[in-house]
């Protein structure tokens, strides 16, 4: 039993030795872990120290930012106060300027209104002042002023010089808008044709306008073909009438010699005869052309007539247009006639060169 007990003791010692070895191994592992933990703790302490420094830096920066913020807020309050003060000053200045502009505008409107009222009074009295001025001029220079005219129509003022009736028609704007006044004057220049075509009425007609509207009229004379219209003011009445009165100082016809009178009559007679013959020739050819057109319509086959009508519709004649401001020069007509003759000679076409040949042709 002692031997068994000894064997058990030995086994227990072996087990204890193994446990001791295991314990020592565990203890060595724990020591290694403790070393590692100590190293980790040291590293953590270093990190904590670094973080503390960073926190201190951030705290200082935050404090500086707070100071800057305080300064900025103080400056912003000062700027806002200055801005509001300046805005208040600007508003006061704006109100002052608006009141001044309104005052100046009211004054200008009042001046324009007064000026327009003066113009309206002048325009409303224009016909009366023109009539009075004409009567005074006629009275001073022994010229006949007609209160009633012996021809159709009712012009404002008519005087008689050398057995001719001279018309002075007063015209003024209808309102304060002078933009249409030139068109109105042009229309009136065309409308006075009803006077110019009557017996003993002088073909020079005068439209008298207010002096304060003359700047709007660009054209002061109108050549209407059969008569002339002149745009004048009241100030120019007397010199114009005196110039017209000089016609009475001499009799033009009596100053001509018999030969000169014969020459004038001969030219006028030739013009009259040539005009009548030209009308006869035109009437003759018009009749012939009408007969020819009737024959074309009646004698041509339908298919040919249809084609002729198509060609007729395709043709177009553009004779030279006539403008009032452009004179038809005799030299231009002669040059054109020579050109036609030369072209006809090239093409071997016979053209009558004078009136006798034209008469023989007819």
C-alpha cells in the first residue's frame, strides 16, 4: 500500500509539475500581455497629451475667432447704422429733388401753357390781323381791296392790281400739333386751284401763315403747273404788294414794237395750229387703231386670237412719268429725236422728220 501510495504521490507530483509548468507558461503570457498593455497605455497617454495640445490650440483659435466675431459684429452694427443714416439722407435728398423736379415741371408746363395760349390767340386773330394789314397797305398805296369778289368762291382777302384779282388766303394751324401743318398747307395749295382757273384771277396765289409757324414749312413755293402758290407771313405783305403794284407803272404791250407783237402772235398761232393738228392726228390714229382691234377680234381664228390675247397680256408699256419738279428740256427731246432717227436709219425705217411729212402721211 505504501508503494501504491508512493506511486500515487509521484503521479500527483508529475501532475503538479505539469500544472506548474502550465502556470508558469500562463504567467509568462500574462507578463507579456502586461508589457504590451503598458506599451499601449504609454501610446494612449502620448495620444492624449497630443490631443490636449490640439484642444488647447483649438481653444485659443476659438477664442480668437470669438474676438474676431465680436469685432465683426460691432463693425457690422456700425456699418448698418451708417448705411441707415445714409439711406435716410438719400431719401430726404430724393424727396427734395422730386419736389424741385415737380416745381420745375409745373413751371415749364405753365410756361408752355401760357405760350400755347398766346399762340392760340395769335392764330385765332390771324385772319383778322391779315385782313387789317392788307386794308391798311391798300389804303396807304391806293390799291383796291375787294370786300366782295366777282368770281366763284370766298377767299379771305382779294386785291385788284392791273385788272387782275390777287388772292391772299390766311391759313393757320387747327391745334398745337404742328407736325401735320406742312401737309395741310400743301393740300391748301392744291385746293386753291378752284380760284386760279377763273377769269382775271392772277395765277400767283399767296397763302399767309403766322410768323411762329414758318419754321415748320420747308417748301415755300409750289409750282402747280397752271398756277403758283407762295407761302408768306404777314410781315412780307407790303413788299410783295409793292412789287406787284409796279406792274401798273408800265404797260408791257404798249412798249413792244409792231414786229415784236407780230412775232409773239405768230408763235402763239403756230402753237395753237400745231396743237389742233396733233389732236386731229391722234384722233385719226385712234379711230384706225380701234377699227384694227375690232377686225382682229372678228377676223382672226379663235386659236390665233387666244394666243394673241396671251401675248397681249404679257406686254407692258412704261411711258416716261412726269414730275412737277423736273422740267422737260427741249434739248433732251431733240437729242432723243436724233437718236431715234439714227436708229431708224440703221434699221432702214422711214420716219417723218417734220410736221409737213406727218400731215402728208395722214
